[in-house]
C-alpha cells in the first residue's frame, strides 16, 4: 500500500489514501506502485480540495521488485510534494553496477533503510537519509527526539559505521562475488524441471529487480511454498527469507557462500524428485492444470478444489488443488470470511466463489 498523507501537522488528524500495489496472480505476490497510480491518487485528492503532505512508497518489495521511484519523485516534486521511500530491503542499492539505482539517487526526499538486512550491521540497526530542501532537517530531528532513546546502543551505532566503511573501502566491487553466485544459482535452478524463477520480464510495468533476491516457484510441482520450505529446511538446512503459497524467496548477501547455494539447488532438485514419485503431488499437478470453472462458495460442497486457499494467520492452507471440498472446510472458510480474516491464494479474495476442477461428477 502507498499512503498519501494529507496533513503535515502532527496535531491534526491524518487522512490516508492507500494505493494498492499491482498484483501478480500467477505468483500470488504484490509487485509495487506505478507512477500513474500515484498521479491518479494526487488528482483525486486535488478534486476534493486537498494537497498531499507527502507520498510514501515501499520499494523494493520483499521480493526485490522496484517501483519507478524516479518517475514518482519527478511528478511529486512538480507539485512540491515530498517523497518518502521505505527502502528497508534496498540498503545495498547503488553499490554495484548490476544493482538497482537507490531511491536517494532517484531524488527521494527521505529514505529509510534497514542496514542489517543485506549489509553487515547488527540486527535492529538502520539508517534514515534526507535529501533536498522539501523536508526540514530540524523538524526531523525534533520528531526523532520523541522516538529515540537518550541512551543509544553503541554496539548498533558502531556496526552501522563498520558497514559504511566496508562499502567505502570496497566501492563498486564488494558485491561482485554475491551477485555472480546469485546469477549462477538462478541459472542452475531454471534447469530443474517444474521449477521457475521470478525475473523482471514477469513484471513489465516495473523498472528493476534486485538480483540478490531469488524467488522460486514450485506450483507446477504440485507443492505449496510452505510444503517445499519444510523439505528445504528439514532435510537441507536451507532457511528461506519469505515463504508464500506458490513460491519461496531467498536472500543472497555478503555472507552467502557457494556451499549455501549448492544446498539450495540440491534441495530444490529433491523437491522436484519427490513430486515425480509422489501420487499426491501428481494428483495436485493434474488438478492444477485441469480445466476449471467458478461456482459460488455455497455450491462448491463435494467438488474438487481447483485453487489454493490459505488464511493468514496462521498461513496454513485449508484447501489445495485436488482436495475434496468438505462441509467442515466450507464452514471454517465462511467463518473466517465473516470475521474479516485475510485469505491468500483464491482468485476471488472475497470468497464469494471458488474455482473447482472440471470432472465428470461436476
């Protein structure tokens, strides 16, 4: 979501206009925000006689997909609107020719980075950057005084300085080995039958993707991301960065070694082999590719589910493709729907209808 703040005064109520990101249903992931979406939101507020106090963009996404911060900043600055970028997963951007351009280099006014996520500072350490003149420095300092401790951790501060020095001393080359290893690993994974990898060509509306974020799709194997993650963690000691219903995301960084990448590749090959030998997985695959039709949720009882339905929390699928839709499962889903619980996976997120597989009995 992209909030547009309509009041700059801390004492006034804030009105937030949320822009929902572009969605990739084939991967079941949110991508990012486009400049046209921001422009439409600003025009909507202007029609109500309001001017945004700031625009907040989250880029990159957890999967490394980057919004066009430069274009968003350009259109906002024409109207003297400051741009705040939540770049927590992009503190390394701009420090290698193959990495995306940083938000600061694209003109953002305030950028927040979690230095500990890909760089080498200690957990909980982060940086707040300011650029330009649209945002008053003294005002930022006053606001920080209301949040920060008067006794900061010098371990965290020292680790931030060490991370800065590491980049400065190896400018432009510090990520050579990490990026080379990530690119090589992606190439190897793409050779595994039934396994796919996200790349920027999947998202034509977006300008770049972090090469150090590797998102692997396992849906063609008949596994959910959660099932594949269990195998990788339990049998190969591979810890993912983020698990989804249809994919798993891994983060490469300065500490990633060839041994780690080899375990990941071996684990994914094992997942693919288990698919070949597992009747349940084969049935799920047939259900995944089977012709489907949409029925109301009330009429789905006794039919074969054609999509993954996963309430979050707890993030455990209630139904997967190939499963018989039972009365108890339906009652559970309708109860969740009535209580406003978020459900991922189904094409109809309101759960008014469900995709079912076409069979002779359907």
